[in-house]
C-alpha cells in the first residue's frame, strides 16, 4: 500500500467529473487500499478518488469512533434522500484547517459496489450521511466550500494559496 498525494483547494483538478469504474479489478482494489491508507494517515473520515487525482467513481470512508470500519463505495448512486435537512459543520482533507456549516439531507440511501465488486445498499444517518453526500459531491467535481458565500470562498481561496506558498518555502 502507498500513501497518495491529496490535491488541495483551489487546485482546478478538484473540479473534474469522475467517470464510472468499468470493472472492479486489481487496479481498483489497489487504489481502494491506497486511498484507505491515505485517509487513515490524514485522520479523515472520507476520501474521494478525485482528491488523489484519479477521476473514477471511488469513495472510501470510516465514520466510526474506533476507526476500524472502512466502507468502500464504487460507482455510488444516491437512491433516496430524506426531506429533512440538517445543518452540520464540515471539513475536507483538500481544504485543511477550514470548517464551516453546510445543509445536507439528514439521511440518505446509497447503492454501490464494494471492494469485491458486489452490489450493496446502505442507509446513512448523522455523520455518515454528511460524509456520503460530501464525497459524492467530490466525484461531481464539487468541493464543500462551494456551498458557502462568495465572500467566504474567496477568503478561503486566498488563505489556501498563502498556506501552500508558505509550505513550499518552509519545506
Ligand atoms: Ni472533502
């Protein structure tokens, strides 16, 4: 397994629309394993392939407190979403140090393929529901800061560019 480089906002590659996975083969399983290692190392609850510059519909997540319940979603599709909405704070490994509130469906049902290529359905509530919607947005080329006001987004963009410059200078 290998840790992958995570793209940082405002990298334009984060706005690429991912294509469906044609077949769940060894290459995809290696990608899934590398994404899980990368997500756990970065202490994130979810990671979309878009964030590691692979533009195929693959998501990994683990919203358990014990960090031992990896979930793999290949070609995920939302098949139901609650009318009830909920406002919750979100962060993103591609937008480090930034947290803000986004309104999402309180619960969703998703259909996907697992690491073995088997179809399954999952109902997600709470943090898992937020995570599924956030990660599916990544596959559509959307970053959570796009739900915020233009003013906030501009501030975040400036902050991220400055942070990247400082890291380049220091590292
Ligand atoms: Ni994210």
